[in-house]
């Protein structure tokens, strides 16, 4: 195809994209097909420059005002009354998660970034409110921060399932695993290998079983539970290395043995779990 026809098609596709006649991902796909590979970088740069030069002054005012407001709130947040702190905290969390859900299919990267902002604000803001003067966390009680972290994890799990984003679903369960491990460390305090294995291995079996049940109806969720079962399989040795006085050689031997067992199981059952996950 000659350059004139290619340029005409590219210009028409860009018009479709600006006019929202087609979704952005379709337009990007078509542009990648018809753009000249040698000139695509230059075209993209020129398009970015054009958007900046022709941008509306109101957009600049909103951008600068938003940055200024964000900096002001961040610098003076600790001076706000408690009710105002809670209100700002909830507004940021709800806005970030809501906009993330809105852009889920339109701009996935922006959606994930906004979710990260909302998740970080949810966790850090709650920790700040609990640990401040008069907060529950300031007394040294670990149950309130653990309960709050578990609630955050449940929100992330629900968000990941609702929007069908497996990595958010997985992150929520991993955070719950940490909360459970903290509870085991504070309440059970296992030292021997029997107690260590019984604290996590049955849970790994339950997660694997749930994943197998979900494998046909919800393949993504089934894959998440399979990954969690594999992670829980190695938690006793990790916990023993970090929090107990078990000999390092024994811990390493058990971990290598479990790794070999998991690898052998994955090999012999590859026809089953590839249908499950892939």
C-alpha cells in the first residue's frame, strides 16, 4: 500500500477515535496495522504535541487546581477534625475505586493505577486513623489493625471478582493470608513441625478443592485459588525460618522436598490443571 492511501486511512481512523465512533482498543489495533512502522513513533509524538498545544485552558486549570488541592489536603490532613479526616479518606477511596471501575474496559492501565491509589489510600488511611492519638492501634492492640486489614482485603477480593481482574482478587487473598499468619503467630505460636504444618497445609487443601470446584464455572477464580493453594504449601517453612528456632538445614530440606513434590504432582497432573488454568 502506498504512503498516500496509508496516511488517508490513518487520518480517518484517528477521526473515528476522536469522535468515539469506535472503542479505543479497536482504533489502536487498526492504527498499528496501517501506520508506517518507521513513521509511527513520529506520528504518535506529533499527535501528543497537537493535543497539548490545542488543549483547553479549563483542563489546565482543573489539573493545576486538583494537584494544589491534593497537596494541601496531604500537608494539613493531620490538622483536620476527626470527622473531616474520615470524610476525606472515604471520598478519596470511593472516588478512586469508582473511576477505576468506570475505566475498566476503556483504559485498563489507568484503571489499575487508580485502583492502586484507592487501595493504598484505604490501607494507609485506615492505619493512620487507627494509629493516631486516641486511636485503637495506638494502644498496642494488634486485633483492630488486623481486623481492618482483613476488611480491606475482603473489599479487594470483591472488587477483583466483580470486575473480573484476577490479580486484584489474588492480592486480596494474599493479604488475608498475612492476617491469618499474624493471628497464628499471636495466638497459636507454633514451634514444632506438626503444629506448623497443621496450621497451613489443611488450608492449602481447602483452597485447592475450592479452586477445583470453581474451575468449570469460573476459570479465573479457580486459577486464583490454585495459586493460593501452592503458596500456602510453602508457608510453614517460611514461617519456621522467620519466627522459630528450627534448624536451617531442616527447613531448607523440607522446602526443597515440598518443591520437588509439587513439581512432580504438576507434571503428572498437567492434563488436568492446564484445562483448569490455561
